[in-house]
């Protein structure tokens, strides 16, 4: 099936089997190896990308289902040579060790901050009428779909807290 995606600002046209996941399309068909395959079952978040502004597990969705959409992967988070604020904060707070989960963490956190700014509630939001600043509990809950085998959670949360406070 012909599938047109705009990936990190560049339009690409794929002639792709409808059974190919978005993650495999990115990695195997487009050579974008930033998004990682940790579990291939929607359990780890290493494959998280942003599709039309929404963070998704790219291993759980088919590329053809995203025809016409805008996809941002970890390769698209920096502005040229300048890292995004979150990427800088991850460096500053040692929010990684092996780095395997990091692309997913960064994409997830980038979209999560937008969700919070837009006033979207999480499971631990007390007051649904007044958006509160992102507490540590809110960040932890909202990032719970992204696992880190190296256990760098304190650095990851500290990095997100820093950017959320800006
Ligand atoms: S590889 Fe997609 S959630 Fe683990
Ligand atoms: S930094 Fe190694 S899995 Fe997260």
C-alpha cells in the first residue's frame, strides 16, 4: 500500500506491506534507527514516537494506518545542532546509562509536557478543573509507560521537572 508520511519535517512515500509496523517502517525501510525495539509488545516504551502530536508505541501500530500523518522521532527533536531543552536536561541530570530507552523517554516526555500544558488530566490528577503544575507524582504517572532497565528514573524525572518548571 502506498503510504505517505511526513517524518521529522520530510515527506516520504513508502510502498509498504500493510502488515509492517510503524517501528519496522522507520527502522528497516527508512534507516531511522533512533526508535528502539525493546519488547515489540507495547510494554517498554522504547519505540515511542509522536504521531500528529500524540505519543504512541510505534511497535503496536501499522505504518499504513498513519498515511498522511506527521511523525516525529528522536531524530527530529533537536533543532539542527541545538539539542532540545529536554535533551539538554537529560544530559545535565544523567537521565541515561546505556541509552536504549532514551529515544522513547525523550519522545514521550516531549509530548507529555504538551499534554500537561493543554490541561489533560492523568490518573493521579486531583483537581480536574484547575490544571496544576506538574508534580513529581504527575510526572512519574505520566511517564509510567516508559521503562528504563538501567534504573535512571531519578535523573529522568529531575530532567523533566526542570523543563516543566521553565
Ligand atoms: S518496543 Fe514498543 S513498547 Fe517495547
Ligand atoms: S538508560 Fe539503559 S534502559 Fe534506560
